[in-house]
């Protein structure tokens, strides 16, 4: 976090500054996370390597992990009663 100057590294690369004091689209302070560049599940030996970590806002973290696409998808319901 200190290495990134407490700013989202992805936003910074795109010319934007996002910190935990930045107000998000919901009118709240932005949540920040530390992301593993190479996933721990596949690379457990890199879990605590400082070069494998990056400081991101939650939006960028979701994009990096592919979660933003899962959130956008509408659930498939079996019938009109949604069971």
C-alpha cells in the first residue's frame, strides 16, 4: 500500500487518481484491496511476494479477477416463479 502511495495502481495507469477517500458512484468512500497478480490458487509460492501484489480499488479488482462480467450477467431462472 505504501509502495503504491495508497492509490489504485490500475486507475493510476489510466491517468485517474483513486484513493480510499475518493467518493464512489454510491456516495461512499471507495474500498481498496490488495490483489495477487498471479492467483494464489495456481501459484501458492508467490502468495507473499511483494512483486506479485498490487493495490487496487474494488472496481479494478473485480475487473482484474473477471468478477465484473459475472455481476453483469442476468440470472437464468427455470420458470416465471424463479425457482
